[in-house]
C-alpha cells in the first residue's frame, strides 16, 4: 500500500502530490495518507474530480492529537 506522510509537505503542495501518487497507482490499490487533520476537503475534491476514487470504501482514523490516517482506494 503506498503511504504518503504529508505533514512535512507545505500545504499548497499536498494535494498535487497526492493526486500524482494516486494517478500512478493500479486499480485495486489503496493510498494511505498520514496528515495532521482529517482530510475531508481532499475527500470531497477526490470524490468530485477523480472517477477512479472509490468514495464508498474511504476510511479515516484519528491516531493521536495531530495524526490522522486516511485510506483512499482506487477502483
């Protein structure tokens, strides 16, 4: 499972990096994102713009005060 820890990436660069990584993945793979907040805006962006994103299988978990892990599956 590809994993991106975006907490150290400047905010303006996060979504482009995530989109590029997701686009390179094969169908059936899941992109795991580690972030300092729940990536709801990213979820809505992916749901609206990325046909291969399986929004129904999306998961997000809080793992601490400043750590969220979200899984973005690809159809």
